[in-house]
């Protein structure tokens, strides 16, 4: 059996081990209670490129409605919706049986009129009949030829071709449908989408700011000085090809109080389609503005909040107002001042009044 001395010795050893482990476990907790480093930045004013956004409607450079010039039944449709077609390509063929019969009759009248002229010529030369009769016969021949050529032209109009290169729209009429030039809806629409146009509007105040921002004596000179614009697609992705503003409507719409702009974008891959939509972004250079990294901002109850390092390196919250973004920064209109020390990283780990060790980082220009 163990002696009392050995039992006490073992108990003391176990107690020492427990105390050592307990101290070891408590050490990080005690350290964690002290201030830890956070990256901070001194607020200052700087210049930045800001993108103003405008909702835009997209249209092809040409949207040509295809309408028949003659009345007839659709005999054949040679294209399908969404198909890419070339200028001069056959799209529709109308039934021309009745027109062909009319052409045959008109051709017969031309032949009769020609025979009449040929018969009168020698008679006039021999002074058997007056020249008036020959001239009348020639006039009848000219009228017969005109009627015949008109019918032939109508037969040719029955072959409907594409006037431009482009993409075929919807096909509301099927083979066998009776169509004419007075239809409310065209046979189809061919859109030339190689170059796309984005139409958007500015209100009167925005137009005034625009006119003051870009240099130029005339509006065209101002347009020439506008840098390339961007297009944001409906999935919030950036379109690969930048565009250029081409025209600005010279009048303000009295009903809407806005003016229409047109920007052009190349569309070599055919990604953009007529009838689509997007957002046009115009770059403006803002001078002497306060920028705050978006990662330094958190939201609470719809308000944007940042942490500022105050007295004794303790942080305090500030509610800020913003007026847009520049790349990954917010443009701040109020809430913080130049010279404030802003926490720019790890704000989700902070709380009001917490003491930190400021680790100053340079402002990225």
C-alpha cells in the first residue's frame, strides 16, 4: 500500500499540472483583452473619376420594317426568326398567278399597238393618212408599254428581299396569309446590329452640369471631348466594347423635361440585340472630394456608418452621406472631415468605444 507521504506527493504534482494548464489556457484570453492593431487611413480630399449612370434602350443602327408593295398571298417564307441575312437576300415570295395573267394581257395589247404603229408608218410616208393618226398610234403604244412594265414591276415586287444586312425579327404572318402594303404590322423587321445605339436621357439640371463639365464652344465640341462611355448589361456585367456619345437632341422635351442622348457601341459578337436595355456610364472627373473605401463602411437600419479613431485610440461611429461611387470607394458628402483617422479594415470586429492600435496605411490615389 502507498504511504501517506507518497499520496500527498502525487496530489501536489497533479495540482501543479492543473494550475499550469489553467494558466496556459487563460493567457490568450488575458492577451485578447488588450488593444489589437487595425489599419487606419487619414481622410483627405483628392481627385477621382466618377461614373454617372443613365438607363438606356438599345436599337440597331438600322431597324427596317419589311412591307409588301403589292397585295398577294404569301407563297413562300425563306427565313426564320433570329436569322442573320444579307442585303439583297430573298425573304418572302408572294403568289403572282393573277399578275402573270395581267402581264400576258398587257403584253398582247403592246403587240397590237405596235402592229398599228407599223401599219401607219408607210401610209403616212405615202401621204395616204395624216401624221396625227400615226402619233396617236404611237401614244397608244407608249401607254400599253407603260401598263405592261407596271405589271412586270409588281411581279418583281412579289419577290421581297432584305434592304440591309441584319437580324430577322418576328414573323407574324404564315404562308398562305393575304398581305398588302396597308397592313398595320410589317412582314418582319430586319435590324442591322453590327453597330448598336443606346438612347438615354438627362434632365435639365444634369444637362446643365454636363455642359459645364466638358470643354467646348459648341455642343458638338463638348461631345468630341467626352471620353469613351461604358455599357452595363442587364446581368450587371460590363460590356467588352466601350462606346462613344454621338449626338445630343437640341431640344428639351416639354412633357418630360429631359433631352435625349445617343451613344454608339460596336457589336461584333452579336451580344447586343435591338429592343434590349442597359445602363450607360459616363466618366466625370470630380476634384477635391472625400473618398472612403467601401470595405470601411457597414450599414445599419439603412444608414452607412464608419469608425473614426478618437481620443485614447478609442473608436467611435459616424453616420456618413454618400453621392455615388468611384471604383471601390464611396464619394462622401458629409459625416466625416479631412484629417479624421478612419478605420479601413476589420470594421465588423469593432464596437463603439473599443481601444485599438492604429496602423496607418497610405491613401490609394
